[in-house]
C-alpha cells in the first residue's frame, strides 16, 4: 500500500498546528530526509503515536440498548418493530457492546483495534477507509453508537462474519465513479483533526491519504504529484479542501505528459507550481540523458541495485 505517515500530538510536531492550514503559492525548495518513515493507522492510536482515522463530531447522546438510533430528540415513543428489525437491533447491540468503551457509549481506540483484528483487516488497509465511509464516521478513533448502528444497517450486516462478507461488494461500489467521488471527498474531512481546528490537511497526512484513497484506481500522474509534495516540504504546509477536491478533476482531464494543462484555467496555484516543477525536472532529465518520468527512475534504480528483488 506504500509508505504511510504518523499523526501524533507531540508538542514539538507541527502536525495539526495552524501552520498546517497554509498552502504554498510559489515555488518550493528543500528536501525531506529520504530515510524518514512514518505510518498511517486508520483505527487506533497506540502509545507510539499511530494515527487513527475517523472524522470530527462530538459524542451523540447515548441511546438505550435495543432501541434504534434516531436523529430526533423528541419525547420518547414506543415504535413497533418487526421481528426481523428487532433481531437486527439485538445482534447489532451485542456487536457494539463487544467493542464499546467502558465509560463512553462509543467504540474508541482499543475497541477499534480489536474490531479490525476480528475483521482480519490491517488498520492501514483501504477496506478500513471504505468501512468508515459507509459508517459515515465523523471522529478519529471513534464509532459512535449512531454511526455504528446506521453503518451496519447501510451495509446490511450485523455480525463480524456479515461485515467480512460485504467487503467485496463494498470495494466494487467504491469503483463506481459517483461513489468514488463521494468517498474521495469524505476522505479529506476524515483526515482533519477537529481538536486542533484544522481546515487543511497536513502535507504528510494528505500524501498518505492520497495513496490510500487511490488504492484501486491509481491515476498515472499520482506518483509525480506525490514526488513533488515529498520533495518540497518547506514550501507546502498544508492541502486545502479546494486543492484536494480539484486534484480529482486534475487526474481526469490532464494527461500524464501535462501538455494540455493551462495556467489560464481556474486551477489552484499549487498545480501551477507542480506543473512548472515537473516540466523542469523532465527537461533536465532529457538534457542529462536520464529517465524523464518518475516510474522510469524507479525502474532504473531497481535494475541497478544488486540487492533488489
């Protein structure tokens, strides 16, 4: 799945700070340490500082056991349910209680990790992002009761086995153009840290999420784009929602050779910088007689490395 990044609340880290909300509008310089490796964890933050992925809401009010979650706070009324509905609520309640926190009526970090273990999925897998999307998870490291019940209902599953059986169809659903667009936009909000009041994704979080969300349909320009972001850490502090959303359009209308890109069109300024940077990199590659495309660089490296598999 590729290299991921860690999100932690280390006071010395710029991750989640207001600096992460600024985006460069000119050429960026400087290189990051190529040996620096971090990891994105989609469901739980371990003592080492791994990231969890789950959005930004506060905890909804606790809902009584075996009662379907509702969005209304009106006076309680007994709602008759069918036998199948009552059975669904009972099984979903049992599943929820298996992972919920002892003090809070929600599944938190430890419960999320156990949930993933029981589903036999790695917390960094695309499947976990898709499941969070279907559950419309709004807070990192958390499934609220309402999200869990509504999510299980949305995928028509109320057991570990049932959820596992739904993964193939969920992955196929995520390949549909309109569904993928919804998943793609969800992923941006999912990566924000509401506790820090973020409105932009930190550069390293954005890189990890771009790798993840494009797991099933990687666009040809993605490697060059991520290479540009990685090689220019000092000039790119954050990725705005507009830049995130427009990059999907960019991958759909701009060819890998970038020849049909026009600065006169309404693209984010960061795209102008990227095209200028990538065009110059390719020009230098041609003058030096080396590879001009990032994939060619990677292939050459593997061929010349005697230890490469």
